[in-house]
């Protein structure tokens, strides 16, 4: 049995919501990409100027260390198998909930 709503004229209300969501997502991604590209362009322009030599050494070094930490965490997850059977916990919890319901807990 399906739970579909039929609207006169054959329009699906969920389709409109999906389209609005997808378009909002695409516009957000595009605007974020443009803003990031402008920031990188300004950074490169500033780094090439004579008056700003060395101004971003510390922040860039900190960003690299943070990125390296995340990379180490990602490699550790791959090496220890954290990405294998990712859905297993969900099914374990569902089974545990069903067991609790059967036992009346």
C-alpha cells in the first residue's frame, strides 16, 4: 500500500520540495565556490606583493598542521577498518530495540 497523494492536474507536492532543495543546494555550492576562488585569488595577489612578505606564514602553517591531523585521522580510519560495515551499528541498534520490545524493557 502506498501513501501517495494525488493532486488534480497530476502535480507531485514532494517533487516541488525536492526541486527547491536541489536548486538551493546548487546555488549555495556555486556561490561558495566563487567566494573561495576570489579568496584564493586575493591570497595569491597579496603573497606576491612586496609589502606583505611573510604575513601569512603562521596561519598557513597552522592550516597545514590541522589538515595533516585530519589526514592522519582519515588514514587511521582506513587502516583500522572503520569504514567497513558502517551500517552494522544501525542494524545492531534496531535488533537491540526489537529485543527490548519483546522483553518489555
